């Protein structure tokens, strides 16, 4: 049996389309999960969300990532549970606060207000998500997280807070993980640096 060129081209086209749809339908799994891609997508979506609502946009903080977002997300995803880790001891020490102030000053400038104790005046907030949904893109996960937080009054309040101070932006960072239990975990931290 001899196939003509048109039939052969159509057959190849159908195979390519089938393979494309098949690879897209695979979704995000523990094997192909890329935390950096999800982190980037969420930070971009949060700033887009805030900008569309007329809110201030935020500046990425490596210190907040290293000190809060990353360790909190890893701790919880490794536990298989879901909670906000207690950061009281870590937060009350001046070293972390001074590192955040130093980074903030380097990135955006300003003079930081201080408490009578000498500690920099900073506020920190955290939103977290754990989901077992099937996702096909990191943008889809980011949008799902934001819309999920919109349905929770306390989380919605956090993602809609005004973080700027002295006309300078607040800071944020996030980390994500695909737990061995099949859940995607996201921890995003926001910091308001009070400036005069």
C-alpha cells in the first residue's frame, strides 16, 4: 500500500498534535516540579494582582527568602502537615532585622524607624497554601494561590495590605515545594519596613 504525500503529511501532523497534547496533559508532578519557576510565577502574579488593585508593588528580598520563606516551606512540606511555623524567637533578634534593613536600604533607600529598644520597626506577614490539585502550569498554581487566599479573610487582608512606607516599597519572598505526600506547598512572606 502506497500513501500519497498529502495523507502522509496529515498523518505526521496528527501525530505531532497528539504528542503535544499528551505532553501538556502530563501536568506538574514531583518528578518535573521546578520550585524556582513557581516562585518566580507567584511573585510576578502577586505584583500584577496588587498593581491591578491600585496597591503598591513589592521588592524581592533574598534575606526574607533565606530566613523565612525557604525554611518555613521546607519544614512544613517535610512534615507532611500544614501550619505556620513559629518565628517569634527568630524575629525578635536584631541580627535578622538588621539584615533585612541593610538589604532594604541597599535596594530602595530610606531611613528606618526604630523602636525605643533600638530594634528596627518591621512588620512581617505570611500566607501559605497546600494543594493537591492537578496543575499544568506554574502561572495556574500562582493564580490559584491568590484566588484561594481571596476566600480567606485573614489571608486576603495580608495580600491586600499597604506595605510601602515613606513612599518606598515593602519586601517579599516565597518558596514552594512538592511534598512527598503529593501536595504543592507555597509560603510567601511580606515585610513592611517602617521608614520616616
